[in-house]
C-alpha cells in the first residue's frame, strides 16, 4: 500500500516520548521514513537500541535516544534541552508516553492517582513548556498530543487513565489558543483499539477482537500504522490550518456510545 510523503518533514527535528515500543516505535519508524531527524525517549537505558538498528538498516538516519522517566519533570525538561543542543530545535513534538494499567476505583490511593496523572498527562504540558520557545524561534511547529478513545466510551477499571486522557483535550484546546500567535499548532490524536504487542500480551483474544469489530463502523483491527499516518499529517505543513482539534483514529468505535 502506498502512503503519502510529506516534504515539509524532511530534515525537521521530531521528538517522540515513549518511542521504544508500540505506537511510539511505529511513530519513530514513520518519521524516519519521511527523512525527519528523529529523537525519542523510553524508560530503559538500552531501550532504543533495537529500534535504532532497525531504522538505520532500512537506510535512514539513526535516531537520537535517551532514557528518562517522564514523571520527573526536571530530568525530562533537561533531556529536551539536550535534544535541542545536540540535534536541533524541536519542530514537532509528539507527546505519546503513557500506560493504561487496569485498576478498580476501590484500589486507587492518592499516591496512585497522582502517579497516573503524572504518567499520562502532566509531562505533556511540561514538554510543551520546554520546547515552545525554541519551536517559536525556529519558525513554529506542531505539537501532537496522543489521547485515547477510552474516556469517550467511559471504559471501566481505568479511571486514573481516562481522567488523564480526557484532560488532554482541555490542554490541547487551551494551548492551541495560547501558542497560535507563535506559529505553534497543538492538536490531539485519539487512537481507538490499537493492536500492539502489549495488547496482544495482556488483553487480546478472539472474543475481544470480535467485540471491537462489532462496535466499530469499520470492520478491521487497527494497528500502530494507522495512528502513525494520521500523526504525520498533523505534524506536516499539509495540516497548517488545523489547531485545537481532536482527531479520532478509531474505526468509528466511539460512535457506539451514541447508538442503542
């Protein structure tokens, strides 16, 4: 299948949080194929090695990688400063890192609640805060905040996660207004049920597949490539008239909640 090439992304510095696996890893591959200068982070010191080797073997420039706990705001902002110094000013920021561990309402403690918001929402804001001055000075850019359709569907046993993901919409719309005058666009990309290695290991079976297909308008299981291709569009100049938007890539799954 042929997909679009975006000349505006060639040579542009792109930073992706949580890029070592799943959707994040596919984002690294997709931006590398566009000729972007890709930097990403993960949780393990050697977590980017295999992906860097894969991207390089495919004939693309090796991505820049460093390990960081995005919940540590000072360390994370220092890492983003390193990216700017060693790779160049970030022109595309993809806030992707997060984790959807299941939990019941009764099991949530104040500490767990704060940790869920730190992991799934807080670092989005502080990453934008860190890169916005350099992005504006370089001529503007695009921020893509990775959301989740789970909050729109009221998914149970995920309240810490869904609350954080719902907050991403408010963050996106407010900062789109605040940063628009600096030439910075801020959009949210909202995946539906995406087949990843993590989902295969923890949550996927034939019954789960059929349940999603029954609820979706489109009768296919989505993979990280579907998310990556939409992210490329929001990152590229082709979407230069779009900001403050909440773009769903969910095969119509969220529509299930408004039909009987």
